[in-house]
C-alpha cells in the first residue's frame, strides 16, 4: 500500500478502538470500528472497505448491502454508506478467520465515490484511501474488555448509578463503598 499522505482526499480514516479477537462459532472474529470523516462540503459514498494483511493480501472486502449495513452515522446510528458533508460515520469490521490465523496487524483500503457533477472531483487524485495500520490484540476474548470491570454504568427507571472499583456514586452524589 502506498503511504503517500500528501494526496488530497475527501475522507480521512482512523481506527476508533483496538481490534480484538472474539472466538465465536468455531472461528476467530477480529472486531473493530473505523471512523470515516468526510472533509468535503458535499456527501461522499463509500463503495468498499478492503482489509489486507501486512503483505498486502486481501483478507476481506466489504461492499454493497453489507457495507451499507456496517456503516452508521455516529449519533443517530442510521445505517448508510453515504457520509454526509463535513460529517463522520463508523464502519463496523468483523473479519472472520480460521482459529489462530489472525495477523499481527491489518491495513485497509477504502474506496468511495463523489456525486456525478461534483466540482470537488478535480481536487482528488484517487477515489481510494489507504487507512492507517491497525494492530490486533491477539488475546482471544469471549468476555467484556478489561476496562469494563473498572467502570460500569447502570440505569434504572428511578436513578442512575455509576460504579468504579467497588465504589458507587448516584448521579449528583459522592461515591460510597458498595458491597
């Protein structure tokens, strides 16, 4: 993959969180999200997300209806392959591999389109973006991440309660030790 970061592009791509292996259905699922930010003043449409191993071999391609379902606006959580003007979406990646075959890292190539009459098309050299590498936490996880035991949020119809390391705090009140 080309590491030429000086090329003009309509989108910027960044991982949202660590890629984690989850063992399910006899296979390894490498799960993570990519943040795609549209820097243009008009919408762009994602056409594919390709996941590559460190040698550049294609491991998976997400496109069509699968890409539309995996792509969501950040706050409304609406499934769409369209990134609104000056906005961002997240793309859920579920790379399914045979057990114990996940590489140390993955790379991504994201292809997108502009509207047919786009005046901004002259600004971009290519409608493909090479996203940063994503390291994979190779410790399989079937349970919640380690940080979930440190802080949890519980909501009941009458109160909201935050817990941290055995101390409980009701909204607006100082923490107390909890059993």
